[in-house]
């Protein structure tokens, strides 16, 4: 009987020791975690080299089918048409080249505008990789929602037009065109195509995009 009591006491002591040890380990773990540096979310740039910038949320939603939500891991950009070496790029592959940034203002035909710091790659750098054929005259861009627009190829190459993935230092949100938006500087907003999935090099000078085929000028140069 005495042996049973001694065993019961020892058992209770062991259980208590285990519980105390677990509490100590839990406390020490929580303390250690509290000493680790905390990751802060990036903040939107509001001023750049002395220029005040618009906010990302200053854009107005006027896309033809509402915001499109594209999965970064499965996204592809197809560069095709009059090229010797057509390519299909993943998101990371598109960005695996020199980045550039500049402040450009988007002017909408509806009467509003936003000045944004854009970061992206030069579209002509992709063209160099696919070997554009000499008879190419037009660049046609297509979006996941069925939108499209086009430009003379010289507009793209001579003006260092950006394929942007960041705005004001932040990754372009889905509502603004993730993963890529064309920074069509000196052109009205309907030429700033978003959610781009296909870029076609063409000689079809009569091609008209979504709004252009509905009466908007193909040359949307700011007047």
C-alpha cells in the first residue's frame, strides 16, 4: 500500500514537472518570437523627386468587365505574330531584365487624370528577344477581359514605353491591371491597356481595338 502511495506521489510530481516545463518553454518561445524583427507592409510613395503623386485609389473604375484577378503563378505573356522567335513568358521571366521607372500622367477622356510613378521593363527589350520581322508595322495588345488596342511599332520603340508592374512603389493591384499595364504616355487613357496576356506583332495597319472599333480615334495623342 505504501509503495502505491509513493508511486502515486511520484507520478503526480512528474506530471507537475512536465506541465511546468511546458509553461516555461511556451513563455520562452513567446519571448523569443517577440524579439524578432517584424515585417512592415510597404507604403505607397506619395512624392518623387519633388513631384507630388496621385494615389493609386484616385483611379476611377471604367474597365469593360470590371477588375480581373489573375493568378501570378499560372500567368503567361505570349509574344507572337511577325517574329522569328515567339515566346511565352511567366510573370517572373518577364521581370528578369532591366527595370526602369518614370513619372507619367494618365489622362482619361472622361476628364480626370492621375500622376503616378511607374516601374517596369521596356517593351522593346522583349521585342529584341523575339526578333521582330522587318515588315512589322503594328503592335496589338490583348487583355484577359477581351479588351485590345494597337500602336505603330515606332511609338513603342522610339518612346521607351514601359510595361509596368509597379505603381508608386507597390505592385500593381488587380483593380489597376495586375500583372502588367502599358504606360502609354502622351496617349489618352483608353490606350493604357491592363491585364495584358498577348502581344502580337503585325502588319495590319487597319486593326482597331475595343474602343477604336466603336468610334474612338486610333491615334489617341494628347491634344
